[in-house]
């Protein structure tokens, strides 16, 4: 299935909640091993607790890579488990390169049968650092989310620089929209090429949505980073779909006690309620 169609179906059936899986060993709940085995147990527990509310999960690859080969084995096991539980999986690796190296990245994550549905990518090297990902998405029913306006405080050092009558992130948004115009889903009217726009920049998000009417938007920065339901509302298209909102710390570390699974489930449910159309529009 076309990625944007699958994403739209999932968010309509459940919610736009995306659970960020950022498993830091030192923050694991009491009773969970500070090891690759413990991280697998933790991530599976979070997935099981939130699967009925969240439409997708976003494992942050850095926390798995930190554990070497064992961590990468756990990463793939977590992705496979999330798929088995009916969730879409967005690998947050921010990959980018050119030539055969970019081909290798695209083949590594977006192959046919991969448990990964979409990958975050950086556009800094230009279109030839994006094309291999687009080709695999088209061939294998996958998606990508291109960094446009990120949630970190210093993003403006580059992303807000003026380029004529616009700034860099606005030009980037127009590129992303143009890349996606030939890859629109039949059901969603959205492209499989999405954008990352932080909840911490709500005014920019509002304008960027007008520049990218056919792009699904992944919105990080909700909750612990300061973004609110009011901040993210303009990322959605009029029918209430078209965006997913990521929260990691606010859900996965809702409790460090024995009730951590239950607390995560309740936090995801509360977030879904806060993001409900009647609340955000």
C-alpha cells in the first residue's frame, strides 16, 4: 500500500500519536535490566501498552547503535514486533549521502519486506542525496520524512537564513512538495514524501503547511520539549489527518515504577484526547 494512504488510515482509525522509542539505559524503569535485553523488554512493553492508541512508533536509532551489534539486533526486533502489533514504524536515523553510499542506505532500510515503513532523511546534500530513497519508496511501498524545520533551539542558524525573498526552510519545503507531486496516494491525496517540522515553531508550521499541502508532516517536540496541542494543530489538513505528532519522554518515561507500562498507555491516551479534532481545530 502507498505509505501516505496507510498512514492516513492508521491515524483516522486510532490517533495521530507517534510514540518515540528513545530507550536510554539510565532511564529504564526499576526492575528492567540496563542492557540490550532490558531495552528489548522495555520497548516491547511500551509498544504493547500503546498499540491501541498510537498509529506509529519512531525508534531513535542512536540509542540502539550505542549498544553495538546487540543494540542493532534489538532495533530490528523492536521494529518487527511493532509491525506485528499493527503499528507503522518510522526509523529515525536522519540518513543521507550520495551515489552508491546513498543507494546502500536506501536498500538497508527501505527494502521490500522491511519492518520499517518510513525513514527520516537529511536533505543537506541536495536532490541526489534524496532520489535513491524516493526510488525505493516508490518500488517498495515505503515513505520518507525530510528534515525541513527541526525542533532544536539552534535550527535557525541554518534553516532561517534568508535566500532572496524566503528563508532556507521555506525553500526546502517547496522542494519537498515538488519532489512528492508525482507520488500522491489515491486515497489520501498525500505524497509518500513527508516533512519534519518541529512543534516548537508553531508559526512556521502554520505557514509551511500552506507550502506543503500534499506532504504528511512528522511533528517532533511535543510535550517534554514544550510543544502543545495548540502548537501542532496547523500541521493537519482540513479532514484532521496529514500529520503525526511524536512524543517520547512524556509517554515512555511516564513512570519509573512497576506501573510503567500502564502509565505509558494512559499518557498515550491522554495525548490522543488532547489532539482530537474537537480539541485542536
